[in-house]
């Protein structure tokens, strides 16, 4: 099992990769029909990853060794 810090590094790298892919899609200022589904996937995954990153950072900041409450599978399922 990886540590929270290792998980944070992995999540941060994935966020960076997805944001770069998103920027490449937007670079030509014309999103075509082929790109729309991928953008939706990226947006969905980024919402999940940013939530996980914040939870990891909070757990690390609190001195925990594991996440006390894991994020939901789908961020849109959150109440609030």
C-alpha cells in the first residue's frame, strides 16, 4: 500500500497530464465532435482527482496515515 504522500504525487501528476491534454484540445480554439466526449471525460476525471488531492493534502496536514473518508466514486454524487 502506498503512502498518502506517494498517492498525492501520483494524483498531482495525473492532474497535470489531464490538464495538459485539455489545453491541447482547446489550443486551436475549435472543439470538434470528436473532441467533445474526451473533454467530458477529462472534466469528470479532473473533478474526482481534485477532490482526492484535497482530501490527501488534508489528511497529510492532519498527520494521518490513511484517508479517514475516501472520496465518492463519482463527484457528482456528493451532497452539498
